[in-house]
């Protein structure tokens, strides 16, 4: 499903930064919970239906309170998100000539990742420094802040390029969310 996010629209608003949220998208046989596209950042989002105090690691199990949070076949949500990020990257590299107005492909590697929890979380740990420039976790209360905090260095996509990313995924007007948000032309 593709739609202009109505909850994000409150933060980015009409006439401001366009933000496109695509749910349940397949890229190169990888099912990705969501992609969020805005001119200054591209995101892969992994959604988890947990809440509580979060304990995470790049390499070992994650926990929400005492319950293990799985990352599908990848073990933990970070590794699952990273695998999905590296499924999106070659797609963008292959499609660059069709997407980009200018031939700027040097920043495709900079795809942000968010693990979004469905219930409220508490997180007192620090995201490891080596991944904190592209990765975070949040819940519904802090997703707008998380999305707003990431910016791709030096590269900004225009609306036409964002729409071409969406079109390259095979999504058309029939995939548009028809709530209160305006449709994509």
C-alpha cells in the first residue's frame, strides 16, 4: 500500500516536505515492512509488535522486557533491517538511470533504518556509535522525531525522483491510500 502519511503530514504539512510511506513492499524477493521516502532521506522501516524496556545488540538477541524480539530468519531486528536495507540499495543502483535527473549515485548507500515498535517503549541504552548515523529505534510517539533527525549528506531528491522510485516498484494510483491525504500524481 502506498500513501502520503497523514500522521507525518502533521509534522511535514501541506506545502512542506513531501513524505511517502509505502507499506508491505517486495524488493528482489525481500518483504519489507515499510519504506519512507522524503527528499533528504530514504528509510527502511521494520515494524515490531512489542513494547516495554528494550535491550538491543547488533549481534545477539533483542528483548522487550523479558520477551525476545525476533528478526525473522535474521535473528534480531537490527540484522533483519540491515538485510532489507541491502536489498533496497541494489534496487536503487539498478534503477538510478531511470530515477535520477542528475547522475548522483554516490549517496545511494546512505539509507536510514528504523525499527518501529507498535507499543510504547523505554530505551535507556545508547545505539552503537558505528551504526547511529543511519539506524535508530522508536515507537509511535517518537517516529516523527526519528524521521526528522536523519538527513542524507549532500544529496536531495526532488519529488519527481521520489515518484520514479515508487513507480519503479510497480506501484500505481490503484495502490494509493485514499484517506484524507492527497493522491500522488
